[in-house]
C-alpha cells in the first residue's frame, strides 16, 4: 500500500516541470497543471503538503482530489503503489429500453445506435439513463448514470458513476478497427457521431476533469493510427485537447473552432445543423499550431522598400536604410560631446514634420535644454534672433511668438520623459512609461539618450546582463507596437577607431538591434563638420564606412545638422507668417 510522502510531491513537480512556491503547508503552482490557469490566472492551484489534498480554485476548473490521483493522471509512478483494485461488475446482457430510445431520439440519436451501445434506463427509474462501458474484450468495467429531467433546484447531481469501478472510454467494444479514434467529452456526443456513420467514436468517463482512465486504456489507444479530439467548445477553448496532446505518444488532431458553428458540442451541432455538419467537423480536424508559431506561407509578403518608415532628411541615409524603419531599433553611437544628441534631436524634428508622434528620454540633459535645442533646429536661422551678451559674444534666441508657434505645432506630437520625477527604479519605470505613451499618444518614434542613464543599476548588479535584456525588450517593443526606436550609446574608449565591438556594454547590444550608426566629429582640416557611418544594416546589408561615410555640416546658430551646407529647410509650422498666430496661448481651448 502506498504511503504518502512530501518528497513525492516535489519529485512530481520536477517530473511535470512546474514552477512552485511554498506558503506554510501549501505548495502553490504557478499554473494549474490541468487548466493552465486559462493562460492568465496564476497561483490558483495548490497541494497541501501535510495531507496530500490538491485543488484548483478556479471555478471553471475545480480540479481536486488526493495527490495519488494527481500522480496517476499525469503518469507519475509512485513507489510501492499497488495496482488499483476495482470492483468486478456482473457480466449480464443489457437490453435497451423504450424510454432510453425515446429520449435519445429526441437528442437526434438513432434507435439503432442506442441498441448497439446497449443504452437503457434504471429499473423503476425511467428518467435515469444507464451507459455501460465495455472494454475492447467486451467486458463491462464501468457504468455511468444520467438524469434526463435534471433540475438543479432539487437534484444534487446530473451525472454519477458506479462506485469503485474501473474508468475506461465509452464505446471501446463498438470500435471496428484501428484507423481513426474520435474522442469526445460526453456520451451523447460519441453517440451523435455514431449516428452520423462515424466509426470508432468514444467518450471519456468523467468529463474534462480527471484522466485516470488514460492509463487503463493506454495500450489500446496507442494502437490507433490517428487520434481526433472533439471536446466541448467553451470560452474559446476546446476541452481534453491540451492534456491529450501532451500525454499521448502520437500526433493528435483537433476539431477546428470554426466547425463548432458557435455550438458547444457534437450533439448540439447534430441537432441544429444535421449530420453533414458533424461529419465535416471530424473530417476537417487538424493538428493544432504550436503556440507563437506561424506558418511561413501565412506571413504577409511585403516589399522591403514599402515598409513603414520615417525619413531622416539626410538623403544618403534615407537612400541606404530607407530612413528609420518602424518595428526596429537603431543604435546611435559616438564619442561623448561630439553631437549625437544634436543629431538625434534633428531626427525628432523630421519625424514630427512627417506627422509622427515622438517620445524622448533625455537622461543627460534637463528637459528645458533638450527643448531649447529642438526649438532652434525647427525654427531655422531665418527665425532665430541674435543679441550680444555682456562679453560682446553673439547669443541666439527665439522670440515668444516663435516659441508659441512651435509649441502649437508639436503640442500633440512631442512628448518627453519627466526626468524631474525620477524614482529609484527608473529602468523598469521607463519601459512602462514608453509602452503607456505608445498606446496613449500613438507614438511612432522613441528616442532614448542614453543607454546608461536609462538604467539605474547598483554596483552589485550584473550590468551587462541588464543592458542586454533592456535592449532586447526595446526590440520586442518596436516589433509589437510598430515603432522606430533610436538608442544612444557611448563607445568603450573615446580614442579608439569605431566598430560595433567598441560600443560600451554587452556585445549582445549590437547583436540585438537592426541598425548601428556611428556619429563622429570631423578631424581638423576636413571640409565637413561631422560624419555618419552605417556599420550594421539588417534591412539590406548595405554599409557606409570609411571614405564612404555620410558627410554632414553643423549650423551653430540653428543647431541644425545638414547634409548640404546650403540647405535651407523650412518646417510646416512656419508656412504662415508668425504674426498670424495668437500670442497669448500655446494651444487652442474650446469651451
């Protein structure tokens, strides 16, 4: 006789690969091994380590019992466990009774099928159907009862079983060969399939809860060439399939959700849509796709040049990369103080001009400083005023009218992380803020300046691991929400020639992103101010390095970075004369 031991519980959790945590005498599973928490509910299943009692607290599951039953259901053998002793049933001939035939005919099941499966009623109880379960050798092993006039106000149970009998599949003795086996949840469902001429239709003894019957029918089931599951369709899920897919040593097909025709089970389909619909459902059964796997043939074919993107305004950069490709992360590197942030803000201006909403995280500059530089770039030299300071040097500034006009232009398109309200968990907070902003403000471009300031890591943390995970999260975010992301990162050494391995931090950073740009100041004597190299291009593999790098020019007055020193771009906010704009408000209020 098996003696319950706590150690067996822990061995069982390893056997099924369950994540658990203990609270007092209760061992909680991250997900119920039976219902899987319906993909959302966690910690609803526990085993009492003292008693061995287990239970799923989800009302739609209510899987419960003793650990011995749990172990059997999942094929976990317990040491010294004796074979279950089942009560032997009298082997007598069972004749179908008229009341049973009449009731089943009212459910669309033929009299011939009723007689072939020996369906009858209890003696002196015409309202109780009797379903005899014969094994493959035609030996009666199990009996189930069903009340035909069940009323939950007065009746305790709608269905019940003969005590201490061996649970097996209903309909085993009526199977004709070992080609295809169709497994349903209820007896009325397997009888419905038989009525439609579908052979080898069986049903489980105790519904979707408990799979002790599986070990009793194991060898017999595995003789079939094909298994089709036709469970009940409830709340968008089909019963039985999850467990049988995992437990059976062969590929298991499942009836397609669309073939349920918005009905719950096979009997409902038969009664409402007829035999043809039921036969079609079985014939159309197919292997379920693996979760998170998509057939390549179902992937939309696109021309890479037609992918949504944001133009940078730098002709050669747009020519090679198409611009800032949405759904991808660009790593922008370069030595400290050489203009990466300025170049990034110029890309922000271009994105807004194309009617894209933008989110900016500026970890090294106060919000007002970033805004000042962006405003100057948008205004352009022609809209920037000049004055001399006390030392006689020129100072460049924007009038109130100009700032007001810019504010109105990008009021609903430009957003910045409020770095005056930083908490102790900025890394986690920033990712959430970005996600919330994307959803709330329809953000299409995210700019993070820079990697190190975006991550608040203590001295004892695994910095490289966190950096790697952070960038991977950004790449996932870009794909999920179809946004372009620019991530600024410094090189490891300020005096080294740039390549992708010189980016500060984990090597996984440059591996994870789709594009790597390097921005650096020109050497003395060059006829340009800075250059931009493309050192990684996942779109088409084209690179621009060395002498082929993009030459750029810098305007001290407007802070603009120009591909052409003569470029005089005017943003759309200045399409009308400044004096036409209301000076009193930065945006319209409509009461």
